[in-house]
C-alpha cells in the first residue's frame, strides 16, 4: 500500500469510532492552542477494527492534549478541563490535559 492508501484506510477505520468522531467534531469549540487527540484511542480503534471487535472495545478514555507556551499554569489547564466537561458533556469518557 502507498502512504496515501494507508492514510485513507486509517481515516475510514477512525470513522467507525463514533466517540472519536464526536470528540473531533466538537473539540475546535474548546479553542485550545496546538491540540491533538492522544494516540491511545487511535491505536486501540485500529487494533479493534483490524481484529473484528467493536471499534470502541476496551477504550476507557479519549485524551485531548494541548500546548500553550504563553500559559502553562494549572489554572489555565483547569479552565480547558472545565470547558471540556461542559461542552463534551455527552461523551462518557474523556480528558483534557495541557503539556508544559
């Protein structure tokens, strides 16, 4: 497979995980700088699909990670955590963590 084909396959696999889709659809609203979805849920989704399990099998949390060089305080991180809890409300498991 080419890199392009691998990328397309990964996107198709990730679309099977409705929690990932929901998180990605709504995470921009948090306005976190330099954010990404942690790889644990991505790797587990691929493993699950490739082995015939439900795409969300065994995934206990989905981690959003961000970095803001201008404010690495706990208070700034906590604001995003609280905003995430408020805005991601229907997602049962997830967390927001800053790196700094």
